[in-house]
């Protein structure tokens, strides 16, 4: 069945307009934290980050997401005011990428101190895995700078039983925090937070019921790449979860995902284009 065209207002990220509903956008992941769960952390290697970003852009990435703190399961989040190590990793990379690549860059952080410096260094969007719950000042920063923001639902502090109503309620609260601070609705993207305090069954349920998030009226980012739900289902380590990731991406698109966050850009761009051809008839 052909998917109905969305009426969502386009979002401008940097110099690029993201027209939701026309196709699925692909976000490429660059992890700088040496202890990244997927084993792809680059540390402070600016040249390696630039090479990876260039390759992702050539393979079809629409945006690059740069992060300097591991969010792997079991890792305690650092205090909001501990930003020096994160800045040492991300700022040189952001400055270099901003001068070298043609697609917008997102900063993966929940700290306003990091995000502020990152935006000055060339990032054009904020990706907050705590949905403004850790540092509400991110909302003020997004409003002041005009930077779009991704708000994720994170259950690590409060596991729940009835997952979809909780995610919807949680994201509504995050959206309210953002809009009250002056962030335009067109600059808000939501993410259900695959992993992040959910059980295996809950993660599978989220992907199956992803379309229910459309009630929020915002574009949906889905991040399943190499995550533990794939390892648990297929009994495979992180570096062997390509096909499992592809399945979650295709089904996620069928159920309403507007953007996917992935490690393996070349393969997932192909999955997105094929899925779009069927679902969106593009």
C-alpha cells in the first residue's frame, strides 16, 4: 500500500532542507569515544574521522552524527559539568568536518556546554539522548541558535511495563519543554530510544508499533544499528549485525521512520531506497 504523504513542515538543518515524507534520510554515525559499544570508536583521531565521514557522504549519508561519550548499556552518564574530555574529542573533529564535508553535522550530546561549543565549531543540530531531562538548558540553546534538536525517550532511570504509552507521554513532555523554551515545532525530531532501558520484547514492540508515534506530529528517527536487540535475537556480536540491522531499518520505514541512524551507510542507503520504492512508491 502506498504510504500517504506527510504534511509535516520541512526542517532546515544547516544549509539542507529535510522534506519529511518524500524519502527516508540516513544519518551516519561517527563515534569518537574509545569505549563505544560497537567497537568503532576513533578516539581523537581527526584524520580517521574525516576519512570515515567522507566515505559516508560518498555512500549517501544525508547527515553525520558525531559523539564523544559512550552511551553503551551499563555506562553511567557523566555529570553535566564534566565536559572537558568530551570537548577534546569532538571539537577538533567538528571543526575539520565542517570545513571538509558537504552535509550537515549533528552533535550527539545531552550537555548544553558541549552543544554550545559544538554549534560554534560547525555542528548544525543537537541529538539529545535524554530528551532535555538531564540538561533543560539545551532547549534554550536550540531556541537561541535555531538549531534543530532530536529528543529521545530514555527509560534507563525509570524502566516501565507499558512501553508505547510511556514513550509517547515521555516525548510529549520533552516536546513541551522544547516549545516552551522557544524551539519551533519544525525544529523537533523524536526518537523512541531503542535500547536505553527497554527489554528485548519492548524494543521489538516499539519497531512493530512505531507508527503510533505519528500522534506526536513530528518526524521520527529510528536508531537500531548493531544494537543488542539484534544480538539477542540472532546470537551475534556487534560486528556481525548488518543483516539484522537491515531488517529493522526496512520494517521501521514501513512503520513510519523518517530518518535512520546507522553505522553501515552504504548498505543501509540501499535498504532505504528499496524500502522507499515500495512504501513511498518513490
